[in-house]
């Protein structure tokens, strides 16, 4: 075989090898880009969602993003998030994850609705002391207790009533009762029954509430707005604190109200004595009056 044919064969072989290598390179590059562009649909917040807010479908949307950017525990269906509360704030455009949501309010199991670290405890509250029966499962309330307190005054034990904000921002797990029977012919309507309210408290809070109930505490529920989660220091209130508030904040109005009847009272008119009887006397064209003595 001459050198010319050998060179042609070698060139063809090298060309085939080059074609194979180029095709392999193109194939690998295509696979790389295809893998990078592969996307998945996840749920994304369309607005800022505050902690404690109940999520509905208007607050979120489905969005396609590269798979490598999908967060762990990201939700891929609106039905899995609708009706649940945000356990932490969610920013606009942020992926909605199960770790930032509580269980749905509509879940039937009380144990499943109880947040981690909390305990479910049941108390009985009068109808009017529970915002007129307007409290619903999933709401957040403050718990105020009023009970007798023994104080030492001049060496004597004096019992007085004290109101204390026991707990704030407490999740309501369930509500039962509060029913009334409508008036029937010849019968009066019955008053609404007491409400049975299930609260989510820490173990220590549950123990404190149980002790307060043993002290004959009268409990009252205060309903909170859904987005208000701040805990404010509230000092105990007794009769001296009440009067101090009245006179420091309403003192001027109170005094003005007391003085108003006196200021507005019309002055009595002094009765003048009746005029003495007189007699008219004419002297020519002149006229004069003479007072007659009794």
C-alpha cells in the first residue's frame, strides 16, 4: 500500500473519530441544559402573609421553577394549604412550605389540631364572658381571670378582688355549647348555656390555669384580631388601680359633670314688694300722685 492511500485511510478514520466525539459532546451538552431547564410546579405566596393568618387561595398561586430551586417541604397543590394558618410570616414570592403552616382548622382530631409544645385544656365560660358566643375554633384570645386575693392591711387580712390577664394570644381549639331554646307558645325562651372552650396552652400555663380555677376564678375571653400577635405587659387591676385610672384619665370630666347642675341651675328672681296704693290729684292742668298710708 502506497503512502497516498494510507494517508487517505488515516484521514477518513480521524474524521470519523472527530464526528463521533463532536456528536457525543453535543449530546452531553443537550442533556446538561435539558436537566438544568427541567422545572417543577410549586405553590408561591402572592402577598405578604402574617403569622397566624388563615390562608386562602387568593393569597397564593402555582408557579413553575427549576427543580434545583425547589425548597424541601414545598407544597405543590393549593388544596394542601387552603384553610391552614401560617405558623410564621411568609413573604411575597416565597414558596409555601408545610413547615410554615399549622394544621387546618377543619381537621376533626383535637390532638392533631394541638400545636407542638402545647396541651389542650377545657374550661367552662359563661355565654357573655365569651364575647357573646362569637368565639370560633381557630381564633386567638386573651384570658382574663378575676379572683379573691388576701392582702395584709394594718396587720389585718383583707380579701379583695383582683383581675389579671393570665394569658395572651391563645389558640382556640374548639367551642361547644352556648345553645338557647327559642320561646314556645306560653313559655319563655331559655338563656344560652355556658360555653365549653378548648385552649392550647403550654404545660406550665395549663397548671396555672387549673390552679386559678381552684381559687374560684371568674374567667373572661377577649377576642384578638387575626393579625395581632404582640404580647403586651398588663399589670393586675384592683379597686385602687381602677380609681387611680378614673381620676387620672377622667378626673376633669368627672368634676365637670358634678359641677354642671350648679352652673346650669337658673337663678331665682327676687320678689319685689307690691307698690303702695296711690291717689291721683289734679291742680289745674297739673297731675300728681299721693301715696296713701295704710
